[in-house]
């Protein structure tokens, strides 16, 4: 056992790929068996991943979930910003530039509206729960945009770790809801072509949620929705700690 543990620790990134691959296989099987594909395997994987991260945190008393266990430490690198951003950017290679041009102003407008509306809703919910300082309102509002924008904004404006954690939770809930709900409403909103997929990705913004939801709807639409959702994240990271935060300080003071 000591020999195996040593080998696993030295090849921790490979172990991380094996663990995630096995989790995806299990999630796909659970999706087909228990929900007949209605709940996409990616959504099941997120739920299982969160459960395993919680268990890892409880067992080790650490802050990085399973990554705090030595043989699973590669999950910290695999789930870090570098590989995450590489995965997001790689989706753009499946995009047809002709379809992007067809989206025109509608695609750009969807991104702006998506960021602004999500931020306002998140900030209003935070205010309803008693938060009154601009830092907390901006961070939770940004978290309602995506779970990436929330921590970026919170770190920049000096929000507390508890508020940053809430922003991540808000973004994760949104991601799962979008992922699960997209196949259910696709027909109702005409989500069946690249142009509508780009508008949808711009409005929803959560790249993982949009990609998973579109994968369950029509895999050919994934690159288009993921592309505008990625732009959404970038715009949110720019506006959250700057324009939105300044506006909130003007409104609530501080």
C-alpha cells in the first residue's frame, strides 16, 4: 500500500484524470439509468463532485476538498485556472465564423443584458438578506453572474471570505439550474440553431451550465453557446469590480 500510495502521489495529475474520467462514466450511467437522459451526465457529475469535495474537506479538515488528500492532490492542478481556461478556449475552435457574423448586434446585446440583469438580481437578493455594504453586494451580485466572476470581484474589492463563498455558491446553483433546465425549455424558446445558442449563452453566461445544457439539447450548438458565455465571463470580470462596484458605492455609500 505504501508503494502504491507513493506512485499515486508522484503521478498525481494522472490520478486526477483517472478519477474525473471514472466519475464522468459513473455520472453518464446514472443519467441514463435513473433519469433517461433528462438530467445530463454533466449535472450529475457536478453534484457528485461537490459531494466528494465536501467529504474530502470534512475528512481532512482542509480547504481544498479531495485535493487535500495526498494521492488526489492532482485535482488541485486539474481543477485550477490554467486547465479550466484551456478547456474554455478550446471550445471556440468548433465555431463557424459565418454563424458568428450572423448573430450581429443580438449576440453582443445578449452578453451585456445577461451580465447587467444577473448582477442586479444577485445584488437585490443580497440586500433582501441584510447585506448593505457595497463590497458584499457587488460580490454576491457578481456571483449571480457566474461563480468565476464572484470571487474575482470579491477579491478585488476586499469582500470577506464568507461573502466570496456565498458568491461561488450562487454561481454553482445557477450553473446546475441552467444545465438541467436548458433541455426542458429548448423547444419553447427556439433553441435549435447557432444564432439562438449564441444569444442564450450570452444571456445565461455560465459556461459550464450552458455547455452542459446545450450538450443535452444538441451537441452541435455547444461551441456557439460556450463562446458567448465565455465573453460574458470576461465582461463580468471587467465590470464587476469597477463600474458595478462604483455604482453601488454611490447608491449605498461607503
